[in-house]
């Protein structure tokens, strides 16, 4: 990963193989060698949809990954299956139709799970990993932590959710491209040299299903195939009340993708006493 080295940071590369054969690449940015802090807290950062780990290093010294490394954190950058850094498979080729036949469940319950276990194995810091996700990366964290609550608790210290998405039916999407063009113009050339990354159509279909059903649920294969996969004709829901981890929500004041979704998510998590704090980001200030 040239950007990391060009900015003067160490880089270590790891690969892990999921149970369904996808070979994922993780980039690790350890604290600088002259950092004498002994307890290097591991932080796993997961990108959003149509992105990859370059998201977290693309803006130079303002990048989140570099700022965390400067503060002494042991930074791990995840890459979901199908992105340019995680295109390999034990059997399939990325030109095969079956390679791209995966959904959000597969990534949450295989990719995220496998990656976190590998970090825990290498760092030996059980229950200490901080999960930071953006957009789709937050969706995957909620799915994993609700499906495997005890396991998530043994791996993670907490979840920091940036622009969190769980309930899509309340979001206003149409204004977003115009807002981005006006408010992020300085970074667009850098960002779009790495974005968008590849994405599975089944991935998008899963989001569309949650939008139309108004439910935070597993992939809907249709009644007959649902019976085979789940033992019931409708896809099971992900239950946020299963989550045993503290959750921090960060969202933008003018982000139409998530604003209403955050209100609903915030209400549910506060009611379930799962949330620690929710921040609204506006004009470079954090407002509670």
C-alpha cells in the first residue's frame, strides 16, 4: 500500500481465508518505532460500500488511520471480499459468477468475524479491539454483534459507528451527490482516485430488500430457499437487543443518507441501554 509508506509509516500485510474460501487482505499500521507506549490498543477500521482500506489513508496527514497510529494505536485496515485488495478465493476466480454471489450476511458473519479473530490471535489482546466502521462497515458490525453477541464481546471493546446504517427506509438519498460536490470538492480528486471500488450486485440487492421491507434482516432468497437456508419462509431479523457492546454513533448534520436512520437507531439503542453517546458532527465541531 504505497500511500502508507509514502507518508512515513510502517506497513505489515496479512491475509486470512474465510470459511467460504474468500482470501482477505488486512493492512496493519503499527505505532511508530520511537513510541514507548507499551499497551498498543488494536483498532480495526472497516470501510463502507464501494470502498476499500484506501479510504482511511487517502487524505494524507488528516487521515484517520495515520492520526490513530500517531496516538499510539495498533491500526488494522480491513478489506471486504470483492474489493481490489481482497479479490482472491481458494477455488473460484473473480471472473466466475459464483464469486460475486454474496450478500451482507456473508461479509458480516464471515469476513468481519474471521478478520477480528486473526487480529486477536496475533495481538493476544482479548476483548480489547476497538471496531471503527463507516456506513456499510457499521451495518456489518451490528449484524455480527447481534448474531454472535458473546463472541463479539470476547473480541471487541466497543463499536464506533461513523454514519451508521441499519434502517434504510427513512433516509433521503437524492440530495447527497449535490452536497458532496459542493462541500468536499477539495478532496474529490484524491478520494475518487481510489473510489469507487467493486461491489456485488447481491450486496446492493440486500440493501434494497431492507429498504423495501423496512426491516434490519438477513438476505431474502425467496420463500422456498429461505426454508432451506433459515428453516422459515421469511428472512430472520437481526435483533439489536442482542448486542452486548457499548456503541458510539457519529453522524453528519447534513448527511441525508443516515440522519433519520440514526434517530431511529439511537432511540432503539438508548432504549436497550446499548449506547454510550451519540455525536452530531457539524462545522468541525462535535455536538452531543
